[in-house]
């Protein structure tokens, strides 16, 4: 059912004893039922691109690897939906003429890992995130039982939407084995309009872009720790439509339209200490000039920060204070052990008592990714 | 004194007499929601003025072990707000403040009793609107929309309530006020807000809701296309989707639904049509114009015999009038009717319509079809006359058979009206026992006593029980963690 772990089978520095790689929901259920019997602590691994995120597990026995749990189960093009196994790399999805509109900031990320952490990229502005695109989910619970919620149709309000609960849960509630997603057509034409300006102009430029009825797919910002800030606005659509919209945005931004994405587009900015900062739209400028390079979706209020290791605790606190003051959140996604020891990774979390109760019901023995999530969940 | 009498006295003392309704005649006015054939007179009605009063009411119910049901405008069509005879009905109609419209943040903060359309009205002067638009948007409340995860004609492109609510202040089933989400995206932790929206009042009561506002589109263009058959209209819809166009809305009505709408609101749809499609595109003008020509051509290629293009907002409103009044309009051609709500994969539309027709003929009842064709959400209206013995029963059978068809074709038992009281019995046809038991885990986390809207959504009451916890050395106590 599982094999002995190798030297590379660690999660945030914690070594596992065993590794299992089930190839189906049924096999996964058998593995997890056995793990429950043997009281094993479990962490799920997809592409392994975010194993250094979150807090190291309090204990770890078994890594459940989804690399054999791959493939498109169904692509109903006429219904604009697909059903995909969780271990499928996002980049491997081949859906002719259509797309699962989820960006993959870390190359190699799987569908399941993207859902488990709810990662997103520039185009979340138009299409939403995994929680918005996921219409059905199959999971294996920590006790080995298989459950579904949602379905294969976009419009569906039957029963609780457990997909939302599992999205962004960092694998603490069970194993996601299959996901049904809403798809979008691939727009034929795209253009990017760019403008670099001093930080104190950014608020006004963002407001001007919002006021223009150009319906951007993304409004991205790239700000080095000091110096001028670049905005890049993506429009997608028909040839005639994109030409017109890009021309209008050129006027609003005072910068050129091209069909070339900037090299930093959709990539996290950090080397070592990475943060996710979210604020209300009008407060995005509050996050500039605080001692960290920031980049991300200014159009939705989601930025990522590259915190210098040397000044990490102070800069983390400064960014967190700014985000919280603005009514937002600041999470340290990844950091080397020395930094983890001195910073609060998650920051303030509202509703924590209720979250613990959810965890207690789904994973009463706290065997799934114990300690990886908010408040030690 | 009964438990309810004691509870009424306590709430009267705590909140004031004007918050309490326990006169039998007055209680009767709350006996049903929009699904009027289920009627239960509530034991007591409470009309809180604010979140604190709502929380106190819930705490009093919990202390007394009395079930409670939340109600907004009472327009729900699945009996989700059907009262409990020995319980309290908490009505949010006095919580109607639009707390804030913040166009710079693209958000509005409203109380749960605020009418859906009023959010859009408040936002429009700033160039924004609230996208989810259930047909009842002139009277339904945001709190009810949150409970039901309401959709509407435009959710094909813009999504549902769950995609447009970013925060809620909630009274949990143990009477605590908590904040889920807010004005900023992606709060850390479990997406409890995502779980809460659409939970039909079984996980608590929203007392304040933060919604996303959407920039008004520069251009809206609306097309009314008449076809000889629903097959043709379905094929045209498929062709539009296949061409990579995502219209704001694609709505279909069949001949009987058109007949009813004409009788009720004289919408002037093309005579002789076996089906009409309303296709609406919105967005930047240049984009809409390019796609509108494409859509027009596809309708013609699939047999549309008449195309009307709305010249202005008034004509667009007329196109929509027939569609939005369709449910009520059916009253003109039939004394009684059942509104069904089911979903099928859109591509199965022609086949399922034929099978609905067969079932209707076998049972000798008529079915008028109105639907959100773009996303396969059917609203068959099963017509009957309660005065004719046996007809109501046959209509019920047809209505149930339609739900079976939706499940058979891989769809859903409800697209937007909710499970409520009405469809709890169908849940085991769509979900396994393990599926339902897993959903129940969430319910138990929120409401271990099962007092929040009991008897809705799930077919059989289940007890929660204690969480079996093994003590584990080395696990820090909750208090030690941030």
C-alpha cells in the first residue's frame, strides 16, 4: 500500500516514513483507511511546488503523492466543463479551444495543489480563483470514506458546497482526488498596456483604469522595494474589441500597448521570504514603499511581497500592520526556518474557533497536515 | 406556560414588545414563503432591528432549545423559510440599511433585509451595479440571496451570489456574532463564507453582507430570436457557446410559456413562435458589436425566422418583461401550477425537452418551459387544476419525473431555488449516504444542536454527537496558538 520514504520525501524539512501513490479514488480511499487504522499522520503532495509553504507539520508519517492520480476524466466542450484528476499538472491540461482559467504562478503545480492552497495569478480579476471555478469535487476523508459535493453543471445549489471548504484548506481536511471545473473559451486576441510611474501616481492610475469600461482580464503591478512602479493591464477578446480597448487604456495610462507580457508577469517576486497581502482595492497604494518589493493583482487587491531576509521580522510586521489597518490580511507563505521561528506566519485570523470545530469534525484525530494551517490546525 | 411563552416573555423584555409577534392572526401572515402550498404557522415571530438583537434572539432560542428559521422577503421557492410550528421565525425585514457604498473598493455593505435591486440602485450613480439578478429582484432580500446562493438570468457570465459576496457578519447557531471575509479578498483560514453562502439558513444568519459591485457595462445589446421549435433554439444556443461567445444571458421560452406571457403582459413576441431566445451581450462596445453580429448570424443559420434587436432600453425592458413575468403569467392560462427548478448539461437540452414532453403527455398535464438556456437551468411550469380530482397528484408526478431526468442526465435537482423543504427528499437521489454524512459534518461544526432551520436541505435528521478526540502528547492547547 505504501513504500518506505526516501531522503527527498520531506515536508518543510520534516521527513516522512512512508510514501503512497494511489492511482484512483478507490485506491486512495484504501490507503487512507489503512492510514487511519495505523494512526498515521498524512500530508498530501502534488507537484511539490508549495511544500515549503505554511508551517511544518507537527508530525508526519505518510506522504500521499498524487502523481499517478492524473488525467482528464471528461471534457464536455459544449457544456464548458471538465473533470480532472487532482494530480494532473495545470500546464498539462489540453482542452482544445477552451481553458481552465487558473494561472499557475509556480511551474509544475497540479490541479489539486492549486485547489488545496487556492493559488491564483493575474487573471483572477476576470475569471476568479479556484474557489470560483470549481463546480464539483471528490474527496477522500481522513477516515477513508469517499464523498462528493457539487456536480458537473455550472449552476447547482444542491447541498453544501464542500468544494469551497476544501479550497485553500492546505490539505487539512482530506484528500481531493477529482475536480470538476467551469471552463472558458480561449479569447482569440490579447494585448497588454503598460505604464511605469512614481509610486504616488499609482492610486490615481488604478482608479482611472477602474473608471474606464474596458473590462481588463488583469491589472498587475510590479514595484521594486524602491523606485518607480509598473502597471500592466491585460485585455482579451476579439481582434476589433481588443484594438479599441487597448487604445483607450493607452490613453488612460499614458503608456504603450503591446502583445508581449512583461517577464515578471504571473510570477511570485520573492527569493526566500514570500508574503501574500490582500487589501481593499483603494488601499493597494498603502502597500508600496514599505521596504519590500511587491507584485501582483492590483485589480483585485492581492499582492505578493519579497521580504528581505535580513530585515524580515520588521518588514513582515510593517506590511502586516499596513494590510490590517486597510482592512486586509498578510500571510507569510514561505520563509526559511530561522525566519519562521520569529514571525507569525498567518497573522490575525477571524473565525478561528469555528474553523477548529470544522477541523475537529472532519479530522477528529488531527492526522491531516497537523499544524500546517491557521492557528495550529 | 409553554417553552415558547417563556421565550416570548424573555425576548419581549430584552428587545421590546414591538419586536415580537405572537398574535395568532398576525402569525398567519408568515405561514409560508414563495412556495405557498406548504404552510406552517410559526410559534413566534421576532423582528430584530440589528445584528445584536438578532444574536440575542438566537441565544435565547439556544438557551430554550427552541428551533428557529430565518426569513428575508419570503420569496423563496423551495420552502427554505417555511416556519417551525414550535419555533421562532426571525424576520430580517427591519434590517434594511445600505450601510455603505464604496465604489473605490467596488464593494457595498448592506443589511440582510435590503432588497436586491436596491443595491444596484444605490450603486448605479457611481457607475456600478450588483450583478446577481434573480427574477424576484424587485422584492427579494440580500440575506435570502445569500442563504440560497441565488442566481438569475445573468449568472451565465457573471456567476452567482457566492461569487459576489466577499464578507458577511453572521450570527452563528450558538448566537455568537462573527465576521467571515470582508472587503479584502482571500482571508486566511477555511473559506467558511464560501460554505455559508447557499447553506439555506442551516449554518446561521447573515446580519450584514459585503457584496462586490460590478462596473456597469459600456454597451448592452439584446436580441430576441423566434424559432419554430425548441430544438432550433437549443441548437442556436449551442452554436453561440461553441463559437466562444459567453453572452451575459441566453434565455429560452417555449410556445406555452410565450402564450402565458402574452396573456399576462402583452410582450408582443413574434406570433407563431415555437420558441424564443433572448440573447444579451454586454461589455465594451467594440467587443459587443463584434460578437453581436456573430450571434445574429448563428441564430439565422439555426433557423430563426424573426430577429428583433432592442433599439433602446425601453425595448430591451419589453423583451425581458415577458421572460421575467413568466412564472406569474402562467396563472393566466392555468388555475394552478408547480414551478420546477432543475439543471441539465446544456447540450442535453433538446433531448431532455422531448422527454419532458413525453412525460407530460403520458400524465395528461401541460408543461410550459422557461429556462436559462445558457447554463442548462430548466424552469418547467407544470400546469394543473386543483379542482379536477387527481390532477394535482399527476402534476406532482410530472414534476418529480423532471427531477429524475435532471439526475439521469448528470445535472442537479436545483439550480437556484434551493433544496429547502421541498427537495430534501430528492437529495439521496443525487448524493450518496457518505456524501450527505460528510455535508452533515459541516452542519455539526456550526450547529451541533440542530436548531438552525431544522428539516431543510437534508432528508433525515441526524444527530451530531461529541467529537471523538484522542489526546495526543505534544499537541499545543488552543490557547497557546496565535
